[in-house]
C-alpha cells in the first residue's frame, strides 16, 4: 500500500503558539500509542502565523480511522485546543518510495 499523507494548514489561537508547541510531543506520543498506521509527523512554520502539519499514514484507511477518533486522548485534545482555524486540509499519496529517506 502507498503511504497516505495528511496536509493540514492552521492558525493557532492568538497568544497560544507556545502552548501548541509545548503540546506537540504529547500529541505525537498519543498518536503513536492509539492510532494504527501512524508513521510520523512534521510541523512546518509558514508565513503569516500559519502552520503546516504533515502526517504520514500507512494507508488511507488508517487515516480515516484516526479522523473518526478525533481528540480522544489528552495530548491530542490539548494540541487541538490551541488551533483557532483550519486554513487548508488535503491528503495525498507519497510517490517518492514511501518509507525510504525517512
């Protein structure tokens, strides 16, 4: 199966960027513990106080199952609570060899 990539652009609640960054490790740990098919995540700071979260999943089905769970664990909920708005949400499939180069 091809690796599914989730691309989510967002802005934090004003004044909560530090909280978002502090919550990030617990969110990733909760994903590793609770989300089948979670491969990893990267967070990118963009211009204009916007962020891009790049999350990789073993399959589209694993990604869909994760979405259905929502913020079901404390670390995930704490991270999500710092988000003021989603400015983009897409998914795609890696074409550069999947797990290679990680």
